[in-house]
C-alpha cells in the first residue's frame, strides 16, 4: 500500500460520497494522508491498513435504540470488546443494537464496512449522536474511511475535534469503555 498526501489526482471511478469527503476536508483546510486498498470491511483488514498508516485502530459502530428513535456513532479502539450494557448505562439508552444498512444510508450516506466519522457530514438534521471512547481521544491521529471501504485516511485528532465536528455541527460525548470480560 502506498501513502499519498491528500485527495487522489484522478477521481475517475470513485463514488460521489468519497469525492464529497475529499472536497469537504479540503474546503476546511484539513490535511490528511490517504491509502487505497482492497475492500476493508472487518477489523483484521483494518489492522493491516492502520499499521501502514500508523494510526490508532478504531472501530466505528452505528447503533440505535430499540424504537429506532435515537442513533449513535461509536468510535472505540479496535482491541476493546464492545459491551452494550456498559455503553447503555453511560448514555441512558436501554436496549442498544446495531442499526441496519438502510439507516446507515439514510443518515450517514455510508454502507456497511465503511462507517466512519466522515459520515456525519451527511447528517445535516443531526439524527446521529457521536460517542467517542476516551482512549481514541488520546491518540494524535485517527484513521477513518472517506465514505468507502477501499480507501483510508489518517487525520489529526485535533483537526477532527476542533475543525471537522464544528463544521458539520456535531458535538460528541466522551464515554469510557472498559471492554473487559
């Protein structure tokens, strides 16, 4: 895998959601390193990519309550186990489950395997609450997909928190997940 600074020179064959991500980041003046790769829709594939990018291994989970009235994007270290009960207590939402592919498309314009914080740029009506595990916030960089699971980005955590999130008008709640058995 090769590392590139910024957007691809040739956008031919790239999905509109990916192109929009690069355009948005560029409009904000956010610098990023990019790599293109085979489909990465599981943590094992992402671990290899993250090693190349040199970023924190981050799991992005798209969740909802049972009634499908509240949606959450959870960013957590890839090596932690996700425990619904542990998160539910911190956000006062019982019976969390994974949101369906149709919800990902509707609210984030992202398909399964490509869920990332970049999808919040498509959530203009603020249906999705961002939850970030405290350990993700301690890393200098965050790795994420630009709306597709065939490219990955390395972006400074500070740029995500201080520039990207205000631009997409989203705040976040810090959560503490132990992820222990």
